[in-house]
C-alpha cells in the first residue's frame, strides 16, 4: 500500500522513479481507508534526503501511511530552505492536540554535545513527554535513540575513542519478539556516530529488552517490553551512498576520516558501495508499523477538544 504525501514533496518524485507507490491527498480521499498517522521529527541537517529515506523504509508494507513532518521552533535549519520547511512541515503547537499512531525521532549531528547543551533539548523533552499519551508507539533513530533512552530511562551516552562508521553485522537476540520477526540470525545495518549507549546501563532497566547487538558496533536495537518505545542506535534507513557522502564531506573538511568499515569493495572509496542492509531495514520498519502501530492503535484517534478525530 502507498505512502500518502503532499503532491509536490520532492521525495515523491524520487521514490516514484523507484516504482514505490506514492499517493497524493486527492487520491487518498477517494479511498475508504483510515491511514496510519505517523509524525516524523526530522532533526537531520539535509532534511529532503532523510524524508526520502524514511518514506522509502515505511513504504514496504500493506498499510497506508500518512506522514506529517515536524520542525522545532527552538532551532533554525541551516541546510534546508525556509520555503521547503514552511510548505511541508508543521510546528509542535499545530499538532499537540492531535493523536498519532506512530512517531519517529531521527538522528541529529549534535552527539558530541551534552543533551542539555542542545538548543532544542527542552522542546524535544516536551514532545517526548507528550508522546506518552498521544502516540501509540515511538521509534527513535541513532542520536534520537540515545536522547530517548536518556529522557525516558536516564541511560547515559558515552564518547567513543573514534567515530564508528560503516556497515556492521548484528546478532538478533530474541527471535520470539515480533519486532525482529523474519529477520535472519544476523542483520546488517549502517552506523555513523561518535557516541554510544552500553549494555550494562540498559540491563539495569528490566522494562527494556536488547534485541540486536554487534561485537564491533555495540547495541543496535532496544525496545520497551510494552512496545511503546523502540530505539535503533544505527541508521537502517540510509541509502547506498549516504556513508559515501559523509566520508567525502569529512575528507573535504580536512578531518582525515577512516574509510567506513565493510562498505566499499576492497575498502576502495572509488568503487560503488555494496548495498546489503535494505531487506533487513524494510523488515524492521515493517514489523514496527504492523505489530506495534497498526495492531495496537485504536481505529479512532480521539483528538483533544477543539480538534477533529481521525477516522
């Protein structure tokens, strides 16, 4: 089933060229289906790229999904035009009385800062608190996962000795949990980060379960046992060329970055990177949408007074 988006969202044309079924508002109105309402807090600097990646990841299910993108009032984006944001994004005050089936908080290039030093931390805390009563299940990605674990459970992040960048193999730890259903024994996923959360801190919280980890990259996947909070300390949604772009960007800045691990053929940055994580990513996002959003959420999303209910 399709992803419902605004007609002229740039990601729509890109994904349609990949034969991904996208639906604009007019066609969606003609279908007697209640689409899943997903709120995406996009904290990544190149927002159009992240929009495309997430919509692609959410498209591989039989479910119709209606995505809303949220921008923060306490932060001004430097890499995305104001016209794009004003056209396709909303502020929290515009949606705070609504309820959503799911919410996604993306990564952000602020991981070397303490959480309290991030200029939008207070606003993000309000959104995460609001989500407890207004969202059926929330998915957190990379820094978003670290932020969610810190806010909800007080779990700290730690600086690594060097940046973790590459494609890593993770062992799936509990195959009975629906979130990892149909995944292989090992799942590949990209990482790009300077910080990490650690197993020993997560294990102090019996309400959390670790579902996938790597000897080299550490924790990949954590979930609250009630399924309301899902944390991915990686970037399964990344495109084939995303790490390549980051590597050459850092080269241009004179940072002398290490070549991303397990990414290029023979570690040669002039070759086309090997794409070996897409199926696992699609399965993971599809399982989240199906088992923790669609199967759990009420058919009627009751809004607060002054807002229309979603049917």
